[in-house]
C-alpha cells in the first residue's frame, strides 16, 4: 500500500525547491532593478544640479572670467551634493559642469 503522507511530503519537497529558487531569483532581480532606478535618479539629480550651478554662475558672475566661473560652479555643485549626502569625485564634477556648459550653448 502507498503511504500518502510520505508521498505528499516527497512531492512537496520536490515542488518547494524550485519555487524557493524562483522566489530568490525574483528578489535578486527586484533588488537589482531598484538599485538601477536609484542610480538613474541620482544621475538625473546630479545633472540637474550641474545645470543649476552653471546657470547660477552665468548670472551671478557675469564679469568673471571662464576659469573663475568654472571654479565657482564646481564649488557650488560639490557643496550642494554634499548637503544632499551625495559624494562627487573631481572628475564627476568636471564632467557634469562641462556637459552642462555644452547643453546651455
């Protein structure tokens, strides 16, 4: 005679293993998607701040020369990002400012 309990447990164990694996994979992908979304939002914020920095410098420092405007824009962007808890490297700041200048030209 067939033991129904043993058969049910075996069947459950066989089915449960792939379901757990699928659940883990789903969570891993979901976390990855959320991380990518967070990175995208952070990049958009950085680009927006860089545009603001360049516009600010263009209006507030009309008489200043290019290198001085660049320095002030970099400092403004760095300070603003730090206040929001986002770290920017020197190369990131340079790239964001240069990109913003090109967009506004």
